[in-house]
């Protein structure tokens, strides 16, 4: 009996010690564990974000539909060429296409025939015609065009506005040899939305029975062909010698912007054989500011002719 009492007392002592040991073990308080939890959560968020950035490629997405639209009326997208236009454009845009939504810098890609000057002028215009950027680049002559990629930077105060990319070349006498324009939408923020250029690799002019460096005599130049109007502005035709002072001109008016046939006669008077540029051009009616040399031209086509008395 005495032995059982001793054993029982020993067991109670052991249980008591275990209870004290358990109660004395420290338990982390919520205030001690919170910084660790926040730190670990933050690391997990950054890790997830970094992983997503590495794994998910960036894509170009359309701008939100509620983006403010420029107040200036926007040019319409031009139609597809009709049959008969076969002369490759001296200035052929590859990207961006008509009415593309672009942010700075714009990646311009084009095929260019440099002209006799060996240089090409790249202009970015705001909706009123103010010059946002101008770049003059030498381009090696290639009859079918040389590829060029140019970055055009800009800053605008508004959220968006209409804009124009204008490319022009000159001949050895300083006369404009070719000029072409691409209408775009300029945005101060957002993502690019690039439209295709479509079938725009040919000149907008097709002349029958006349080619570059032909000779003309008799005091009149007969023109017959087809034209794809850029807009509904009059088409001005001029004969411009090396002194840049036109010796004769004609104005043609077209209805709408579909390709149309035309036929006209341009009289001239020279006392000796004279090299001139036959120039066919249109203006941009939306530009209120005018360039001192390129004026408000939106498109210009030329060929060189020798006029004889």
C-alpha cells in the first residue's frame, strides 16, 4: 500500500512538470507576426508581377472607345485603286496606314525614290499644319525605292488630334519632285493601333501616251489619263521651269474621291527648248498654317518634259 502511494505521487509530479513546461512556452503574438506576413506577401506580389511581366508578351490594344475625338473633321479612308494605275509611287508608305492611332514616337516605314537632290524631307504636322518635327535624310537613289525607317517624336497639349505625316523630295534645281501625305490620329497617351496601308503602292496619276523626259512641241501639251483625288479640292496642273516660276497652268475639278478620267490641254510659249516639270498637285483644306515652300500640299506628282517652240 505504501509502495502504491509513492508511485502515484511520482506520476502526479511528472504531470505537474509537463503542465508547467507547456504553459511556459512562448506563443508569437499577432503584433509580432504581422510585419513578417506583410513582408512575405509583398515579396509574393512582386514575384508574381515579375513572373507575369516576363511570361506574358505585350500586345497592342485598341484605345478606349470613350477617348475624346479631335474637333477637326477627319479625312476619310481612301478607296482601293481602279485598274490602270501601274507606276510605282516615288513615296510609298508601308506603315502606319490611314487613320492609325499613334503615340510618340511614331515608327514610320516607307519605300522612297530620293529624286535628283539625293535627300528626303520627313515632316510631322499637327491638325492645323504646325510643324511637330522635321527630319532631312540622305537617301541613295533606287528606281523602285529604297527602304527607310524613321522615328517621329511629338508632344501635343490635347489628349488627341488629327495629324499628317508628309514626305517630300526635290530635284537638283530645288523644285519639289514628289510629295505624299499619310493622315493619322495623334494621342498623348495610350497604345498604337496601326491600320494597314492597303493598295497604295502606285501613283495617284496615270497619263496616257506620256512619259518622263518626253519632248513636246507645237505650243500646247495635251493631257489625258486618270486621277485618284486625295480629297475634293481642285487639282492644279503647272509647267514649272528651273527658275520655279510657272509658265502655264490649268485647274481641274473632280466630283468625289473615286478614280476619274480627265482630258485637258495646257498651252505654253517658249522661244527655245526648255526643260520643265509637269506638276499635278492638290491641297489639304484642313491646314490653317502654311509652309513657306511646301505650302498646304497634300499630294504632288511630277515628270520632266522638254518643251520646244
